[in-house]
C-alpha cells in the first residue's frame, strides 16, 4: 500500500497535502475504471475447429 501511495503521489499534480491510504486507493481504482472504459472492446473468441482424427487401419 505504501508503494501504491508513492506511485499515485508522483503521478498526481498535488504534492503539498498528505492523503490517507484510503483516498489514494480510491483514486487508483478510478484510474483503473477510466482505463477500462477507454480500452477497445475485445472481440469475442472464436471456437477452435474440432480435431479431425484419423481412423486406424
């Protein structure tokens, strides 16, 4: 959590006030939500074709 706090603090423009861990974590989650919304939707995966088996002699 301390590392997360440090990373968010370096990204953030505000460095004068000291914020608690909960607000930093909420900001981190907000960043993840924003990234998720901006990411293109993944195309649905196609099913693999069934394996053709050889018949034995």
